C-alpha cells in the first residue's frame, strides 16, 4: 500500500492511499494517521479511490479515527471511494 499526504487550504490533510487495506497495511495506516493527528491536524480527508480491498482491520482504523477526531471537534471523511470500498462501507 502507498500513502501520500497533502496539506489542504483549510489546514486539513488529504491522505491518498492505494492498494489493499488489509490487516498487514492497517497498522501502517494507523501509524500514519496517528502522526497526522499528533502534528495537530483536526481535519483528515482519506482518498480511497485506489483501494481495491478493505478488511475488517482496515475498517477498524477508519472507525477509530472517525471517533477520535469527532471527540476533538475535528472531521474524518472518506472521499472518492472505489466501487469495492463503497460496497464494503455500505
């Protein structure tokens, strides 16, 4: 899985990931998002357009950061989900 960060105009971070978000890569995404939050970012947009598979471990990470940012009046959004991701999240 590849992860790319990009600062947004509203002081948020856009994180684009590609590949498979399975148990192996969920930990890497968790560390990356933890770094983003630790740096003070309160708005994260996760671009999942290039993800073809999400495991339960991947969903756990998405829910974790959605809850964490919500409690500190931030936001965590999945944007441009691939058809497979959209189906899994639905």
